């Protein structure tokens, strides 16, 4: 006799499958007309299906064990980030890190340090009863720019029309590299907390010397330098073997675009085994793999990578929306009042990145004017990478024990981390995800108001109004004059959309070649 089986697996497949199917039917309208980002939509779906309808039950998937749930989340983020970071290495032109070393070096060195210090100062001032050392540890989790969210900003209709190509490459490369470079900032604070905080209680060896020994030897030597070397070797061997297989016709068309994905999974697995930085190794492997730009040109029109990117976005952000501890933002026994969280979230998004980028704008070639600087300084989203570092920090703090119990200062830091990092992640997903559609809506309203004002007759004696109308008419006439003359190529665009020119006009202009000639 037929029976209805409402198992978690059946419900999960039905809910996720129906949502992705329905979204796919209107995906072009949502992304190209409404300018909504897929991560924001996926997070909202995760909230609805988990906390709203209770159809998705992450706690039950993890056997009602919070530790299992954290392990599942950490594993999910590692897989998603590893694939995204290899893809990021493939999306930039060959030898990009070598050619643009100055801009990348400024963003990855002083830029990340500035973001770390700015965020820690804001947290130190707004989170009650937190030491500056603990604020540095929390700030380190949100210092890296998320490659998944960054990819949604520099791809699509809005980016093609408004973001210069060389700036798109810089954002992709920076978000890929700095995700793995968050370790030194994080473990600088964690080692001091472990061996110096509370006089190193529970540790066989204590003091600043021991903390710095671990930071330089283990973090920089074993984690950072080893991961760069390992990623270089994996990427080089992958490039050589794939090219050989292609030349001798050993690999078929279906497996050719999948090769970097398997390379990413191999890298994250082996790096996890030896205990080094899998995120940085994956990005380095992707860059070295595409060093001669051969693979990127071979798969330029392939749809496999964008399809996989969409699947990863939907999966990981639905999961984050479902497992996010929403209740702790309001009910946390008064540890952090909600109004302080709101203020902290907004100030972090504004001042975490912008001051550092503004101070370095003359050293970053892609920041050619104030608009570029503001864009680079504002769009530094926080997402999956912060979730990864949150769980790495929680695992480390669990090992700081006295008499078999987590030390008091480490337990307090865990509570603050759990609330603050999750809240800032959700603030970034929502605010960055709505920035473009809200901005486009504002421009449309301003344009309609200007047209309505021009249509109304000017009252005699209203010189201010008359001058404003004349300025708008002059601007409109100048745009019409531009349309009758030569226009720059469509790829040489800034933040305002330029009229298109026909092919005969474009042939008279110098070519917009490789990004290195800009």
C-alpha cells in the first residue's frame, strides 16, 4: 500500500529542487533587471525554509549535536571556497599577479592590515567589556574579502556597464589571495591570547617569546610559505599534464573543463592532511595553472564554470541562512545589546576598508578617480571566508583549557565571536546585495524628477531654477554632440554608461588591448 515518507532527505531534495527550479525560470530577470545577487536570494530562501517553514532542519542533519553542525558547516565552506579560489585564479589573465604586483601588494599588505586595525578599533569601542586583544581576534575573522560575494559584484550586466575590466580583475585577484592570507592576522592574536593572556594559564610554556615563535615558525613558515610552494607545484604539474593530455588527445571534451575542479578538491584534501593553508594553496594553484593563459582562452566560452558557480552560491548561502544563529542577536543575556550590533555592522561596512583604500589610492593604478576609490573601498564583502575563519578560531579556542575546561577568557571570546561575526556576515550579504538595486532605483527616481521639473514652466524671477534647467539642457546637448562624434570602445568604460559607436567609428580608435597596456 502506498505510503507518504516525510524523511529529511526527501523533504530536503523537494524543497531545494523546487526553489532552484523556480528561481531558474526568472533568474535572468532577477539578475539583469532587478540587479539582485544570488547570495542574497539564497540566504533569504534558507531563512524562509529553515526558520520559517521548518522544512529544512540543519540540526537534525547533524544529529542534534552543535559540534557536528559546526563541522558540517566548516567542511561545506572549505569545499566551496577551494573551488571558488581556483576559479578566481583562472578568471584573471595569465601572469596577472606578477604584472599587477604593486596594486595587489598594497591591498594584501597595508590594505589588509588597515582593515584589521579599523575593524578592531570599532569593535573595541562598541562591544561591552572586550579587550583590544580579543577585538583583534574577532576583527581578523572579517578582514578577508569574500571571493564568492565579490564574484557576484564583478559579473553581470551592472559590472559590464559600470566597472572597468582591469578593476574587475583586481577585485577578483585580491579577494582570492587575501582569503588565505587571513591566517597571520588571526593567529597573531590567538597565540598571544593562549600563551600571554591570563598569564598563559593551562599551558606548559608561556610568554611573548613562545607566542611569537609559534607565529613566525608555524603560521608564516608552515602555513603560509609551505602553502604557496605547494600550490605552485600543484598548479604547474596540473598545467603541464593537462596540456600534454590535450595535445595527445587523451582527455575528452567533457572532462577538460572539470579538470580545475578536481585539482581544487585534490589541493584542499592534501593541504588538510598536512595541516597547511588550503585556501591560499588553491588560489596559487589556480594562478600557476593559468600562468600562460592557455586554459582560460580554451574555455572562454564554456558554461561549466558559471553553472558550477551558481550551484555553489545557492548551496552555501542557503546553508548559511539556515544555520545562522538569528536568536542570539537579540537574546544573548545582555552580552551585546542589539542596537550596538546594528551600529557596529553599519560602521564596519563603511569604515573597515574605505580608509585604507583611500590612503593608498595613488599606489593602486586601477583607482583613477574618486569614484573608483569609493567603489573599491565600499565593495569588500564579508561572507563564506569569515564563516571559515570563525570555525577555525572556535576550534583553536576549544584547546585552551585549564583542568579539562575551556579557559574563562577563551569561553567569553567564543561567545562574542559567535554573535558578532555571524551578524556582520549577514549585514554584508544584505547591504551589499541591495546596494546596486537601491542605487539604480535612486538614479531612476532622480532622472524622472529632473524630467518633471524641466517640463514645468519656469516662474519669472526664479533665477536658481532657470540656471538648473539650463545646466541640464546643456548637459543633454553635450551628450547629443558626443553621439555624433567618435566614441571610445565599449570595453573602455567607467562608472557612467557611454553611448555606443558603430564599427566604422571604432576602427579609427586605438585598440583596447591587454590590461597591461592600460
